[in-house]
C-alpha cells in the first residue's frame, strides 16, 4: 500500500467510524426515495438519418417528429436563423440551456433534477457519492501537508446536493472544518442558485463558512486570494458546455450549423410542416472551423468524413481551473471532473445522437425537440480537457466512475450505512442506489472521473509534481 492509499484508508476509516451525524442527516439515502425513478431513468440512444445534398448547404439529420406548436425559444431561434443565417451548434446549445428567460436551466418551471425532474444525477441517487468525493479531497489536502486555508469551488452545482454531502463528510475532520474558509458556487441559473442557497447556507452558518455565487470561474479567480488550497468539483458540468460540430473534407474542416430550411428535398419529408430546424453543412471551411479543427493534434490524423465536436468553452474553463489550482501564488489544490465522456474526441455520423443527448422526462429525444424544455448535452472529450491543463497541473485518469468509487471504498461506506439502517426496506434502498452508481452496464462505466492535482511549491522547489502512480485510486 503506497502513501496515498494508506492516507485515503485512514481518512475513510476515521470517517466511517465517526458518523452518527452522517446517519441522521436530513440528506440520508432514504429521504431521497428515488428507486422507482431510477428504473425509468435509462439513457437510450436515438439515431439520425442522413439526407442527401440540398442546394447551398447539405441538410443532415431527421425531421423533428412532433405535432406540438414550437416553443417560444424555437420561435426565437427560427427568427434568428431567418434573419442572419444558420447558427452554430454551440450557439444552439447555449440558447437551449442558458437563454436568459427560455433556457432549460434558467426557467424555474422546468423540473430539472431529482425524482420529479427530467433526469437524475449520481449525487441525487445516493449520499455516498458526494461523501466519497469529499474524502478524496481530504486525502489530497492531508498529503499536501494540511494547508491552513481552504476554499471549495463547485462548477454547476445543480440543487447543491453534492456540495452538501461533500461538506458533511469533510467536516468530520475537525482540522479540515476549521481550515475551510469559503465555498464558491459557479452557477448561471438564478433558479438553481435558490435551491443551493436554501440547502447549503443553514449548515454553513454555525461554522462561519462564507458562501459565494459566481457566473464564471474567472470571477472566482478575480475575487479570491491566492494564499489558499483549492478543492474543486465539476459534476455533469462540462457536458452542458457548448460544442461546435465539424466535418472533415478534402478542403479542410467545415462547420455543421443549424438552419431553418425549406429546401425541396426536405419538403417532402416534412408534411404538413413547412420549416424545421436541421443540421446544414457550411460549403467551405471558415476561419473559425479551421482554427477549431487545428486546436488539437489528435484531429489532424482523422480521416476525411470524420465528424468531431469541439468545445472551446471547455478548453477555456479547463485553462481557468489550471490557473485556479496551479497558480504560483496559491497553496495548490485538487480537482475532480466527472462526466459522461471518454479520453478521445466524439462525433462521427453514426454516433451523432449518442453524443447529443436531449433528455426530457427520462427519455432521449431528438435534439431539436422542444428547445428550451429539454436538456442538451455533449459527451466530454477528456483528452481535450487534459491538453488544456497540461502546463499547469497534473491530471490523473480519467477512470470509470465504478473504479473510482470502488477504489474509494464505496462498499465499506455502504455496509456502514446498511448496518445503521432501521428497516429492511431502507437497507434494500441503500444497496440498490449504490449498485446503480457502480453498475458496469450503466453509470459505473459511462461516467468518467478525471483527477487534477497541483502543488506549486513542489514545482518551485524543482521537485517533480504528483505522478499518476502516487494518486489513489487513479493508479491501481
Ligand atoms: C446537469 S446539472 C448538474 C448538477 C449537479 N452538478 C449534479 O450533478 O446534480 C448542470 C448544472 O450546471 C449549471 N450550468 C450549466 N451551464 C453552466 C455554465 N455555463 N456556467 C455555470 N453553470 C452552468 C446548471 O444550471 C446546473 O446547475
């Protein structure tokens, strides 16, 4: 057992042994009562049918199958396209998710997360998820020599459940509780901020932790001092960031945009509708598509016909995380990025709908279905995120969620919760929720965990930073 692992085990043992607080938490597994919902929350994938060339641009993808009137946002998008021409997939995603009044995450009428929401995320399934993430951060902080000041940062905190579970687990260690000075939530949605505020601030009050809400990671950098150790988590955040869709031809990289087309070849397919949001291929490479296509060396070796989604926003945020954790002024830090995705780029035509997943009411629907009323996500290219971080921090993995949680001792923690459960039903529920998190045919395999560590002092002393072998459970 190496140092990092023994460190982790010590923290885990202390924490598992301690916690009547954890057991009686208002956020207990039982109170989340989500097992029925889980049965319905199966991410299945649709397909698109390529359509032949049509006029100025090639029209691609299937027509939207719906008899409903267009949403307000769809009307806005159509008008925008009619006025200024096709929009990028990145703009479409941005509008669908973050339009100030009609965006999916901005509209308080949308029941987004949890048992009555459109989908359910790992922290909403079981408290164990957030607790184990908290324990990982704790072990990194201990390995860094327990820096005296900590700031905790979460990107896209949703209902605040993950942060609540992490904080509760970390606060079992008194030295850590005292070192935590502030909690920073990067969240654009006012509706989500309200959820987070009401869940998190009551517990933090007695501990005098300060809570801050920001629109961007840049705001956190601008408004915090460097002399702190940073713990950062981003769960199901990067997959909501806009991507551009590109296709390679002999001429170079062309952007696939979204048009509102009434081209003849499409009309026949759309009876009785006359127009519809569709993917169209730009006839020539643009300066933007050329720059994005050249933004990773990996893309150069892809064959003609390859499609890729490239997220410059993800790249920018990964750079900001690097500055936040790895700045020479800071005391270093640790980060966990967890998302659907892989260590490679996504995007060929066969996988189009696997990549873009519009979730409504626990079903995958067409990406043009009810814009603003559906979640729209793209699988994360973890290799791209790592490239953005390469010069300032050390990255670890990504590894599967099941490997991470099992390495962090999910079995030990779940057994402890089950021992303390009052009824058989509760025990069954705890076990079922944990199984769901590590299920090798579902969340356990599809979600990946990327670890990030930064130790600026080591770098300045000329010593090597953390290597992957030292960081449990990334090196097993
Ligand atoms: C899928 S939810 C994930 C919530 C939570 N992390 C969880 O796992 O339950 C995405 C969250 O990110 C927020 N979000 C989406 N895009 C964002 C952006 N560009 N900046 C900040 N927050 C964003 C949403 O409002 C929402 O809170």
